[in-house]
């Protein structure tokens, strides 16, 4: 873990980190995948593709 990630984790535990703010690319990508899973418009489909690529590249 980087020093920045350690500080963010401590700040989250203390409740001083902005609520709802995420840094983890895996969590963000998974949230985007769930949000855009039923995308109809092409713009939303592209965002879904990007989220899938991000999760498949970053998360194991």
C-alpha cells in the first residue's frame, strides 16, 4: 500500500474522509458495471465497456 492509501484508510476509519468517495479502481469499476449493466444508449454502452475493461485489467 502506498502512504496515500494508508492515510485514506485511516481517514475513512475516523470518519473524516468525504462520504461516498472511493479511490479503489476495482470498486469504482464494479459499481459502474452494475449501474450500466442494462444500458440502452450507445454512450452508456461505451461506459459499460470501459468499466468491464477496467475491472478485468485491475481486479483479480
